[in-house]
C-alpha cells in the first residue's frame, strides 16, 4: 500500500541543505520514493515546536520502503547533509 511521508525542516545551514537537495531525488528513487510536492515557505497553521522553514510531501510504495530509505547505510552521507542543514521531522502516513 502506498504511503506518504511529510518532511518538515527548520533550516540551520542553507549550504548543506542545498547540497542535500541536489542528491535527494536520486536517494528517494533508490527505494521507490519520489517528491509529490515541496514548498520552501509553507503556510504554517500551527507548530508545537520550531516552525519548519520548508516542507515536502514524499511518496513511497509502502512503509517498509520508507524505512529502508531512511535506514540505508549507503545513503547515510546524504541523510547527514539534511541533518547538518537543519532540524527535520519526517512522518509516514498511510495513503
């Protein structure tokens, strides 16, 4: 069953985040994922913690593929770029 993942990032280092964005699509595709929509300045209706500066809606074939993308040791350097670039929260939701 297809799942969506909502990625919310509070930017702390734009250069590192830019380097991540150059590699992100290929890393997602490795596990069947893709970007459905992204917004560098999302409309925030409510934030319990730091307000995210950007948000992306990702799609994966299933929850296992989403977990495999995040836990893939071959992608650790790419995830490290995202984490260096900002504080991120990624939540998987059923489609």
